C-alpha cells in the first residue's frame, strides 16, 4: 500500500524508485503476493519511461509475467499487463486484456485510463476521450486522469480545453511541477511564447526537471535564440542523459547555430539511445521518425528511408507524427510527400505556427 502511495505521485522519479523498493520488500515478505509483482511491473515501466534503460523494460515484463502466473484474472494484474502490451506495441492484446478487466470490474477507473492510452496511441481520439472522461467520472480525485485527458486534447489541437485539465492537475496535486510544464505546452500552441517560457521557468524553480529544460530549449530554438537554447538543453541532459528528445533538439540548435560537429555528435547520441528502444517496441512511431530524421541530417538518406518506410506503414497516429514525417520528406527532397503529410497534420489541428517557423521548411513555405 505504501508503494502504491508513492506510485500515485509518479511525477517525481524518486517517488517511483521508492515505490519500486517497497514492492520488492513486499515480495521478499511474501513471494506469492501477485499485487506486489503487478505494482513492481508498473513502477519499473515508469522508471523505464524516465531513463529509457532497456534492461528496465525486461525487468518490468518479468514482474508482470510473475503477477500473471500468480493471479492472471485479477484486474490489479490485468491493468499493468495491458500497459506492458501497449509499451511493446501490442495494441490488440492491450485492448483485449483491458476489456477482460472491465468485465470483472466495470467500475475500475484504471481500466478506462488504460483503454484511453491505447486508443490515443492508435490515433482514435473520440474513443480515447470517452475512456479518459469515464475514468474521471469514476475517480474525479485522481490527478493523472486529468493529465491523460489534457495531453490527448493538446495533441488534438484543443489547447484551451487541455489547459483546463492541466489546471485541475495543479489543483489536485499542488506539488506536481509537471502541471506548469503541461500548461506551457498549451500556451505555446496558442503562440503565447512569453507565457509558455514563464511557466517553464517557474516549473524549474519549483523543481529542476529534464522535461522542463528540454521544452524550454525547444521553445528558445523556435525563436532562434540558439545560445540560450543550447544552455537550457544541456542542463536538462545533465539531469537525464538518456533523454533522446533532448539530444534531438540539441542537435537542431547546434545545426542552425552553425556548429556542425556538435550537431553530428548530438545526432549520434540520438541513434545510440533510440536503437535499443526499438528492441522494446519495434513500431514506436516517435523513435522511427527520430531515427529517420537523424540519418537524413547525418547524410545517410538510404538508412533514413528505411526507417521512414517503417513509420509510414503504421496506422495513423498523433498529429505531430504527421508533421515530423512531412519535415523528413522535405529534408529528403520529396516536396510532394512533405506537403501531403503537413496538410494532414494541419487537418488534424496541428499547431500552424510550428510549421510557419520551422527552419527546415523555409524552402517549402
């Protein structure tokens, strides 16, 4: 129970590590206690999402397997098992597992939260929204349900509604610095750059976080303030060296500042960090897009197209994936395909200001 308490405050890596340790203690006291293995599975997956260390993914799957072997029909086990399926790209199995859990416990909010995450990953926005709202209706006191819905709304081009959800996150968990980081996302989507920057800096004052530094660096790069961007991104990477998105934005900032050697080194770090992630989920659209973009930037269009082909063969996903796909095609010199994907992103309410200001798209504009 103590472990679950810490896990409910997963916006801090130290809380997740504490939860992991407590679940391990519970298992030491009772090696046949399935909920402890299920909790350990969830905590270890969360640590994987923080650090992207591939070994943690294997540990999480092993814990889930053990929980399933001991009590495979319990919703407390089925929900983390579905998360394992989702994070390894097995969407059908995730949905089937959650539907099984729903039949056994139709009032379990975590089941609907899990379904929302699966549907969102598949680009099924209406189904995802319905599931997240059902989770909120069942447990209106849980901050993470509002965060999930807010992220879905933000990725759907509905920043005002998303902002309302993120304010609710801050109200329910006042010490959650992530609320300001998420609110900054909605401000940037509305081209309120100074408000977004202020929120990110306020978040860092509350608690230095790699995501805040990364998003601040991206914002500054978009404004072509490359020296400041590089400084902020580097601070984030000092906190989280495994943050491949941070290395990606650092590579962009160095490139446009006219520092090709530093850019190449950062792009190489992207490759080093993302290739092991494909072993966990070979169909991760963000990773496939990141690798395709990186190989273009490094002057290897053949390898870039190999990953790009894998990306475009996937079902439709979030609108920003279409934006990055369009940008990669433009970098490869395929203007027609670039326009196709950028138009698709805009139809899905992707932030038009991002397209207006992206340096890689200057010739296309």
